[in-house]
């Protein structure tokens, strides 16, 4: 069985739930769209001490601009995020 990626509806809320912020901000809607299309995701591990660098890598893959670079399923994405957060909690 093949699963369809849930798109931003499932990728961005994971970022927001863990960090308390959206990955991109802008003063107007067009600048926000431009940020989503062209900027790399922020490296939140530099701002949130308990998050490992691996979290940045998982998020970068989850919200990659190129769909072929994203996780093949929502299940795999959630598994990776869970593993990273669990590892961080055990090693903090």
C-alpha cells in the first residue's frame, strides 16, 4: 500500500507544535509565500537548547521544496520526529 504525503497540512504543524512558532514569517502575504518557496527552513536547534541538530535535518527533509526529497509518507515523517524528540529527552 502506498501513502500520499499530507502536504503542508501535516508538515508545518509538527514544526509549530515543537517550536511554538511557524518556520517562516513575513510582513505581507507575498513575502511569506516567497519565503516558503525560496528560503531554507530555520535551524531551530540553535535557538532551542534541548533540540539536537538532527531535528533541523528531519524538518528540512519534511518541508523540502523538492517533493522528491521529502519523506515518502506521513508515517515515516512522524516516526523520525518522534525518534529525534525521544532521543533528545533521554540525552538532555
